């Protein structure tokens, strides 16, 4: 796909319902995704704080809802497969399912070896190894 700006690598940044994350991560692992970072975050979107309506003013901090941020850096040709998988496993169809941001990444550096670029992004047994070449 013609993402703008064009980049060799992208970070798929998904804000998801915490209870859906085990399902998403095991599906990603199964497809050959090995490198994933998760963080506990809190936010509001259309869902707002609808589960916590009692008390507090309209924009008070206690309206933030607990979410997980999942970050996965992959080469461009793997982006859509990762996004599709996340949607399939995370979607309930209800407000609050989350959102995915796609961010271009300039370089990947493996600390242990100093490798950069494609060599650093490739993981042993990763998607590039497991999938049949196009
Ligand atoms: P090594 O072979 O030296 O172990 P590695 O590429 O497997 O290198 P790690 O050092 O094991 O990387 O990774 C450290 C942390 O970096 C992981 O726990 C994960 O949070 C994050 N990480 C690694 N690769 C990715 C990636 N492609 N996308 C998102 N997070 C990643
Ligand atoms: N694209 C890497 C590979 O195919 C996997 C990257 C990742 O696991 N985030 O090896």
C-alpha cells in the first residue's frame, strides 16, 4: 500500500481493550510476529468514561479508561497482515474497541549486535521466515 510518508519499516501502534490482548498476542505469535511491546495506558475516545459515569466533572481525569498499547515494528510488506490480525482478534463491534495508528520508522538497531535496518528488524522464526515467499 502507498503509505505516506514512504518507509521501509512501520510501527503498528494499537490501543486495545486489555482483556482482548492475550487473544491478539497469541494470534500474532502464531503468524510469526516475535517482537511486541505492550504498555498499560489510559485514554478516552468516543467511549469516554461511560463505565465510570458517577462523580467527577465532564473532563475529569477519572473518566479515562484503562487500555493496552501494543507496539509492533515490521517491514512495510507485513503491515497489512498485522493490522488485519489485530482487528480480527480485538474487535467486538462495541464502542471502545480501540484504534490503530501507523507510524513510519526510520531505522531499527539491535543493541546486542549493532545490526541495523532489515537485519535488525528480522526475528529468528519471524514472519519472513515462516511465510511462503511471494
Ligand atoms: P536479541 O536477538 O539480541 O534478543 P531481539 O531483536 O530479539 O534481539 P530483544 O532485545 O529480545 O530483541 O527485544 C527487547 C524488547 O524490544 C522486547 O522485549 C520488545 O519489547 C521490544 N521489541 C523487539 N523487537 C520489537 C519489534 N519489532 N517491535 C516492537 N517491539 C520490539
Ligand atoms: N518482520 C519480522 C520478521 O519477519 C518480525 C518483526 C516482529 O516480530 N515484530 O522476522
